[in-house]
């Protein structure tokens, strides 16, 4: 009788921080069969995960020593620093993946701190909401000095979402993350302003939604690649919509916001940028010139 092939054991992993996102991450790891140790400042949040098979730890120190890999997902990197500074010795020789939202400089500082204590540090940026974790379309950006460690733990990380390595500078995952989210927040601001404006005449948001959604998608599909092409070739002249015509139109938006009784605070700063573009001689260029005008000299 031939021996039945044994399944390779899934690698143990620890999750620190069981908010909406941390809970989704831990749950995905459990579903993928990883022995998962969990810790949260408010201990009660470990309950549902324990019911799924997680091992709750009494302290963050107990949690990190349970696994070669710790994933941390707290509100801010200040929280991460405060939580983990006393646990440097416990983390030494292990890998720390930080999926907390933060800036490139925060990631680099945490990487520096980790290197000083013999901790392998990988920074990450989650491009998903909790409901998307472990579903197609979700991905997580990673960066750090030790790409080999990332490859070692990639089978575990893939249980969370698709993985995208963006480089050995620990700050790069945060840079990509914030750049992508900047695009999202621009859209959020535009959508908020559009609903506020249309709503001033009692038009139902549901009625307006298909028009708005289709228009934003159509504009995005041409704007994003078109701007990239212009930036990479340095060719900003346009036959679509010049900065001059946009500068001339923006006061109509701002006065309409005022007349209809809504704030123009989100859009007023655009006027100064467009005015500057014209003053500096870019009237015939398209909107693709704007990223260059945002550079601080
Ligand atoms: P939640 O508010 O749901 O959870 C925050 C977590 O941080 C909780 O576990 C909380 O513990 C913990 N925490 C806060 N302060 C401290 C502290 N001083 N010491 C220890 N633990 C602390 O946030 P999310 O889970 O939604 O977000 C977590 C991170 O993930 C954020 O950086 C966020 O930007 C990022 N993210 C979130 C996404 C989302 O859609 N939710 C999407 C992509 C990224 P306690 O339960 O005790 O309060």
C-alpha cells in the first residue's frame, strides 16, 4: 500500500490589530489553513476569530513569539511604533509585515528601527476594503530591503490578496498606496461636490447616479492613460481641452456653488493652480500639465 502524500503544513502567522481590516486578514489566513495567533488591544475582538480557530494571545509579546511572521494592522504608524518598540527583542530574527496606512518616511523610519534590532521589515499598502480581502481584484503592495524574505512569506501573504512587490526602498509601498488613494480621494471629492450641487434643486441622487457614474468612468478611461503619455513624452499640447479654456470655465463652477448655496472649498484651490498655469505660459497645454505644476521648486 502506498503512503498517502502529506499536505505541506501552512506556515504559522500572527496578526496584531483586529479592527475591520485586521479581522478580515486573520479570517482569510484561517480559511487558508494557517495556524493564526491573534492579538488586539481590546481583547473582546479576538472572540469571533477564536471561534474560527485562531489562537488568542494575552499580550502582543506572546503573539509575536508564536510565529515567524507577524502582520500588524493598526490605525496609524504611531500606534505601531508605540506597540512594538518594547517588543523589539521578541521580534528579532522574525519578519514583520506592516499593513497600516502610512507615509513613505514613516515606513523608512520603521524599517530603520527594525534593521537596528535584527527584525526583517516589509511595508505594505492594502488596495482593498475588508470585504474584498481574499477575493479577486484585491491586491496588496509590498516593499522592503529584503526581497528574499518577501518571497519566503509570499505563499502566506497570498492568502490575503494578490501580491505586488514594488521595490527595495521600504517607502515605496506607501508611496504607491498614497498615490493610488489620491486618485480615489480626488474622485470622492468630485462625486461629493456633484451630488451636493445636483441636490440643491431637489434632484434625487439615485436619479443622477447613472449619469455621474458613466461620465466619471468615461473621463477616467481617457484621462489616466492620456496624462501618462503626455507626462512621459513631455508633449502637453492638446486638441481636447486647453488649460486656458478650463481656467475660463472654473469661475462658473465656483459661482454656481455659491449661488446654489454649497461650499466650494474642495475646488477653490484649483483656481490658483490654473491661474498659475496661464501666467507661466501653458495656456495651450492640456490638463496633463498640472502634475508638473504641482512640483514645489
Ligand atoms: P479600525 O478602526 O477598524 O481598527 C483599528 C485597529 O487599530 C483596532 O484593532 C484598534 O484596536 C487598533 N489600535 C488603534 N490604536 C491602537 C493603539 N494605540 N494600540 C494598539 N492598537 C491600536 O481600522 P481598520 O481595521 O479599518 O484600519 C486599520 C488600518 O488599515 C488603517 O491604517 C487603515 O488605513 C488601513 N486600511 C483600511 C482599509 C479599510 O477599508 N478599512 C483599507 C485599506 C487600508 P482596538 O480594537 O483596541 O481599538
